[in-house]
C-alpha cells in the first residue's frame, strides 16, 4: 500500500486515516504537505461536524518517515509544524483514536487534537532528542499545556516511550480502553459531539486557546443571537427531544460538494 491519507465522511464525522503500513504509518513529507489542505476541505464542509484522526491498522503513527526527509531537518520540521498548527486550528471538535505506537510526529499530531482516546496497548513518545532535532516551540508549549512541565520534560529529555496508563495520568490522553472496545467508544463519542451545538463548540475551542480579544467576544455574542441554536436547545429540552442545531461556520474556499467519501491523498 502506498503511503496516503484516507478520508471518509459519514453521519457528520470525517475520519482521516494515516496509512503507511510499511513504516508503521510514518508520515512522509508529502503527507505532511497534504494534511493542511485536507483539513481545510473538512473545515469548509457544513456536513462535517467532527473530525477523527487515526492510523490504519494496529498503530497510530510512528512519526516522520526519516527516509523521505530529503529537504533537511529544518524544512521537514517546518512542514510537520504547519500540519500540526492546521490541526490545532481546525474549527470543529477533533479526536485522536490511538492504537499502538504514537511517537514523534505522531504524538505531535495527537497532541494537536482536542481529545485523545487510546487503546490500553498504545505507547507514546516524543523523540527528537534521539535525533538531535530541536522540537518546535509551539509543539513544546502544547505538550506542556497537556501534561505539565515535569512530564513534558521527561518525554522531551529522554525520548523514552510511556504506556497508555501513564499517558492517562499525565493528561496526555483523556480515556483508555481495551483495544477491542476503542473503535466503538470513539464512534459513539463522535456522534455525541456531532449532536451538540457547533456554535458552542467553536466558541469554546477559540476561548480555550487563550485570552479572547473584545472583538472576538462580541463576534461570538452576535453569532449566538443570530444562530437560533439557543432557542432550539431550550425548546428541545422542554419538549424532551433531541435538539436540531443548525449553526454552521462559513464554508470557506471548499464547499461540501468537493468533499467526497473515500478520498485518498497520496503520500509519495
């Protein structure tokens, strides 16, 4: 199988699968380049309400494919950071479903998601110290925000792998499940997220990222007033039915008609 990013969309959930089984789903330079555009397509599609990032088969991502780093370590790091930042800035909820190895650039991508659910046999590591590479400033800050300074330093200084139980204790992951139960749990929770107000989620995601400027607070207040989601939520609660929230972000440069189930972006 050629390295690629596979996209499937169903029931409001876009699933992006990292597929490079010959290298434990390591990311090639072209896969790093392709991810931001793929995310932009999903962000611009009003039918996508949640994004799940996972790996093909029994592993998440073993990091960067070192054999494809022909443009030098600095350029390759820039590509990985650009992909990570695009994932962190994705305006809808994101969930990493982690099995097996989640190492290096793979851990970088998982940390950029809003939530991380892991199988009990998953392992995590941040490994630039093994290669003499300076880990990006934004990536380091994100790791510290998740795990705290001490755990982040343990991972960065040593490059050692930790198991899912320790990752849960440090805050690197949010839930840990038996391997056979992970897919079902991720699918169920993705549907929970898809059923909630995207207005609430998008505003909360922006506010959680850092102090909000007054104009952004005013923007979200205006969105709330004009959305109809509040009225629908209250009505659904009183009528004891599931709400039908309708607010959606602008479609941007990619419309829903351009986002196809089964899309594959070649990685080499």
